[in-house]
C-alpha cells in the first residue's frame, strides 16, 4: 500500500504512476486525480499551497504511467494561476484550472459557518472496502478510512434515507496528517449521495471545484456532503470539510452523473 505522498508523486518531468489502490471499483478516484494534478502544479509554482481548483474529467485513466502538462497563466506575488492537464497514452483524461497561494492557520476575520454535530468517531461505522452485497469493491477505503454517521447508512439495510446527506470522519490510513493536497480526497468522499437515496449504480464526477481555506490541524477531518437535486441523470454534491479544531478547512461542489 502506497502512502498518499507516494501515490501522488511526480518526477522532474511531471510523470506520475497512477496507483490502482486509490479507486472506486476500477475507476481512479476523482479527488486522487486532482491531487496528482495539484502535485505537478506545486512542482513548478513559486507559491506553496493549492487554494482553488476546478477540474473537468474527460475520460477515466487506467492505473499506470501518465504525465501532467502544466501551463503558467499568471505568476503573481500572492496568487498564481495555472492550467494542468493529465494525459495518458496521448489522450487528455482531466483538465484543471488551479490557483496557488499561501495558507496559514489564522482565525477567520468573520464566519457564520458552524462545525457539524456528528457522533463521536468511535461511534461511527467504518466502511469496508469489500462490503457484502456491494456490486464492486472500493479500494479507496483501504487507504482512506471513512467512519460514517449511522444515520446516513440506512441504504445498506434496504432503508434508504431521503435526506440526501453523507456525513462522517475521514483519516488517511497511513497515519499522515491532512494537508492542502490530501484534502482534495476529503472533498470527494464515498459513498455518493445517490446511493444513500437508494439509487444504485455508478456516479462519475463530471466537474469538481475545490477550495482549500486554511491549513488543517493534526487529526481526522469531519466531512458533510449533501445534494439539492438529482435531475436529468445528474446531481450536485456540496461538501464542507472541518478539521479536528472545528475549523472549516475545505469546501467543494461537484456535478456528477447518476448512472443506474
């Protein structure tokens, strides 16, 4: 099992070796692919931290060799903008617009956000990578621990919720602390909202925008995701990620297909 840093590494030529462990079924996880793109941008950008990324997913890459093309759009003093493209076998697989900047752990000047009220981590259910009755394994769950609020898991017993909500605690299984790149994994948690509503099938991400707000403190993060609507075979998923100090550290919104 590779650590997150190992699985997202790029060499000096921005070549990557995409790791099959960071997948849902046989499809590599969207947040993982974004982290590979972000790692490549960080390798060329003078500013250290990812603060925003919007990614369009064009086709699913296979595990194995790939490379990232990075174009500098603007390299400013406090923010830099880049275009990054993940390419495999000559075909683009994902393309992102990335903003780099500088993050810190300062208290917000103003906020009305409230940390989610979840059961204690030990009282939440650890999702297995190979769940009984699941149509496919989720290898991602062996490298990122998902402990979910039992209230959102009724679908597993044939009693789907109508809340359109997923909530729980996430940890990197290798024991590493979260950072601005690994938070891209947390803004795309499992399972998709559609599954909790009783809609079985694949929910591939079409477009995902992530904002990283501050440096997280050590420890697990709490993730709350909800959808407003599923229509025309697509759904939105809106995510907040909170660190162990009750700080809002990342946000995301994605458009996903719902394929029954």
